[in-house]
C-alpha cells in the first residue's frame, strides 16, 4: 500500500488473507483526508468496489479515505 499517510517512509505493513478471500490490514491515521493505492507486484491497482477517488496525475486515480 502506498499513500500520503506514510510520510515518505519505506515501512512494510503486512496484510492478512481473510476466510472470505479479502485481504486486510490495520493502520492508525491522523484526522484528515488520506490518499492511497494498493500495489501488487509493483503495479498500482484500484481498490475493488466503490470508493472515493482523486486524480493522482498521469491518468492515475488514488483511493481517498476521510478520517
């Protein structure tokens, strides 16, 4: 996962696969608007399902979450 909440750090946050086939992780976020993208094998992928999105440049859209 890449996002503006990471402050440029290269830390890793493991995801775990749930019984229903989805993948999950937990992050503590400060209040505000946060943009992110899921990265799979080095390629940015949109989050499946409906989510708020914001143009990230070069025809790329980031997912957006409000905290």
